[in-house]
């Protein structure tokens, strides 16, 4: 019985080490390149390894759980009066920066940054409003 528990503990430690080795570290990572042409670009960056991302336009939302940071996606822009949202929540207890940014036709319309354990940031913007930025 004691031998089985000891073997189980060694296997768990080895498994944790393998998982940690497979997960990329946050330092030195950059967002995937996206051109600055027309359309809306949602971006999430930060120190978190994984995050929950919710984004959309005019109340419609898409949700992606466990995404690696940096993360970004592109969609078509609307008629210029649309409201775009992006929420990013860190999935880890590691304190560090987490940032959301929304660009429409190459112009930043909203950006927010936060730093804390399990941080969450929300960006809301419209091309016909001034950018909302803060910390």
C-alpha cells in the first residue's frame, strides 16, 4: 500500500513537470501578426498563460476558453456606429499584466490593462466615440 502511494506520487510529480514543460512561458511572447487593414481586430496580451476571452459586436458574443496569450482575431467591421466588446480574464493565479485592445480599420477604439491574480479587463468601444483607455 505504501509503495503504491509512493509510486503514485512520483507519477503525479512527473506528469506535472511534463505539463509545465509543454506550456509556453509568458516572457518574450508577441501577438500574432495581423495587418492593419479594414475590419475589427480584437487583441488580448499579458502575463497569463491561459485566459477566457469573450468578444463581439452589438450584444452578440463569441467565447473562447483556455486560449493562450497573446491572442487575436479579426472580423468584418460594421457601419461605423457599432459597439464592440472584448473581455479577457486570466485563468491563472499568477499576478501580472493583462490587456485588451480593439482596433477598427487600424485605429484603436478601446484599450484597458489590469494587474492582479485572476485579472479581468473589459474593453467597450465604437468608432464614433473616443478611445477608452486606462489601468
